[in-house]
């Protein structure tokens, strides 16, 4: 019996079918890959939120017990005894908190708590006067009532601004705040501390192996590590992740911290 070879039309149809299958598989792979990537990033965002909250709770507990804020740890410390321990000397944060990261040992946390979901250290800055345990007039230890504390820290703290949808900055924690035109002050709004995850690109932050390059320009550049504490007229910037800005910043006003830590009546 003679076997019949497939006709040209049948062979051509098979090739077309194969091409369609390959195209569909490629499209599905792209969709699934995009979906998986989005899922991973959303998971990282959720994890970072929990990490930030964990560090903030530890800061509040520390302030309640010590009546001061801890200084950041040094991201460049190499001696085992110094890694994760606040970098402080005589109640003053060493070197203006250059290279400062979450001091997980001082806060009683595991090192994992000080790393963001991309494996980079969370940068930390604190208002220098709030690290003094000696009872200076502008310290957390100086006042037991909220009005007295606010009077003591008037015009102090760190500046934090929000990046708006139009890429402009709107101050939301401003120690020298109020209406800029009148120079009015709002002593309740200065930030006690700032925590910064340098996001997916990591620019301006530290890994466990060393430093990542700064972002040279743009609003994200103001959050770079490896720099001194900002003047209280120069803001740290927080905002929703978007192209060109993926930092995640968390902060708490001095008054919020004092109330949560039970330092004032």
C-alpha cells in the first residue's frame, strides 16, 4: 500500500499552527513574567513597610527607656563590636551621622531588621539635639509636658517634604515652618528622625559589602547617604515610587515621638 505524503496545503497549515502556538506562548511568557515581577515588587513593598514599622517601634521603646534617640550606626564599621551599634561619643552623634544606618544592636533588633528587601541598609538620620541624655534645654529629657517640650524644641528637628504628582516639594514636617512669607514657626512639625530605603535602584545607599553610587541630580539625590545631617531648612524627600524616584522614606515628628514614647503628659 502506497503511503500518501502530506499535501503542500496540509504542511503549510502545520507550520502556521506552529507559528501561532509559538507566538501565543511568547505572549503568555511576557505577561506572566510581567505579572511575576509586579508580584515580587509588591511583596517587597509590603515587607519594607513591616520593616519600617518594626524599626519605628524599637525607636519609640528606646526613647521611652533612655529619654533620648539613639544615634545611627556607621555603615562603614568593620570591627565586630561596632557593627550595628550607635556611633556616639559624649551624647553626640559622631561625624554628624555621616554614613548613618539603623543601629540594630542598640535597638535590640536582628541585623535583618536594618536591611531593606533589596538587601541594603536602611539609612537613618536623627535630630542631633534629641540624642542628648544630659537634660539640655532642647532635649527629650528636659520637659515632662507637651507644651514645655514644644517650646524647648521650637524650630528644631529635621525637614521632610512630600514629592507631589507634579514633582514639586510640599513640606509636611517643617521645624521652621508655618507660612514661609511670615516666618511663623510650627514647633510641632519638625521630624525627630528619618528612615530611608534607597529603593530598587539603591542609589545613595549601602549594601553589606560597601557603598552604592549617589544619584547626582533630582529630588532623590537629597536622600543620599554619605553626607552630614541636612540643615533644618533642607528637606529629606518622600513620595510615591515612580520613574526616577523609588526611595521610601518614613519619619515621625518630635511631638508624635514624645507622645508615643510616653515622655510627656
